[in-house]
């Protein structure tokens, strides 16, 4: 989605990211994530993406985690193609259409703060793979993970968003990351992961972050991160525009 962030929202987020990455890691006990500043936390329920997250989750969303990522040329290896079906059990993730609505229980949103141009590298996906019921042969498409200039198979697409754009996809979509080639620019984005509020894996109800981090968040965000039954409707879901208190 193009130009999701306004000029003001983008500038605030970019300034926040710049401040965050300059802080020594030992002074960031929670690492790089959305809780660093309200300008990033607010993106968890941005007015453009929030209605989409609600609809895809059938109005039962839960924010699982949100990580700030900075991709540079120093990581000289391709992130292999993967998806939740392969790594976390085909039985656990769902994508289907019912009553003329798409349902998905594992959703990812990428908020981009820098530009990506063709040939830079970055996110690569297999369009339509979220609907696949076929097992992908291991190693298909990328035989050499250290090749900075792999010839992309026609089934693959390299996504090149601009600063302020957002990518929303199902975790069932097969995706990977090409080597980032520019040495004078990096790729900065916030990765937000949503599941349904009643989704649990083999570990049961589990919060990725500790109480100290949760204490930094607004009540609306805490509600978004809370587990609940499939019958419960969260108060935040009743609104298309959320203002953090």
C-alpha cells in the first residue's frame, strides 16, 4: 500500500528510528522494537492498516510482537524462502474465504521508513503461495545463499516499497530476503506480527515481552496484545481510529 504514512508520521518515525539505533545495545534491554516511542507504538493500529487487520482476523486481532529491523550490506547472505506452513506446522495456520471475507490467523505488516529500489535486494515473495497446499521442495529457487545477484525465477517477485509504504501479507506467503547491496543506504522498517486473539501454539498463552516493557505501553496497545476467547470482542475493535492514551 502506497503512502500509508503522512509526511509528519513518516518524519517522526524516521527520527525515532535514528535515535533508537544510535543507543548502545546494553542500554536497550528490550532491543529494537515498537515500544521505544509512541510514534512507533501508534503504528500497531494505524488508521489505514487497522481496518485491514480487523477484517483479516474476523475482528479478533492480537498483536504478538513488533520488531524494528535495519538491513545492511554487511549481512552477506540470503534469508531462505520460508513460511509458517513449513516452519510452524501446516495444521496451525489458516487462510480461507467465507461469507465474502478473507480470514487469516497469522498476519504480518511491514512499515517502511526508507526507500527500496529495483536491484537493491530486500523482500522477495512467491505471489499466491498463501493459498498453496503443495509442499515446496527445499532449496527451490535459491541454490546459492551467498549469491548477491541471483537470477530471480519468474515465480518470485522482489518487493520495492518506498518510505511510508506498508506491506501486509499472510505468514503463509512464502517469502525470503535478498542480500542488501547498497553500501551507502540501509533498509529500515517496523515488522508487526498479528495473530487471532485465541491463537496458541504448543507453549500456550505466551507474551514475547516482559512486564517491564508492557508497562511502557498504552492501555489500547495492551488490549490489542491480550489473549481472549473467540467469542470476546475487544473494545478497540469497535473503532476504526484509535488514539493512544
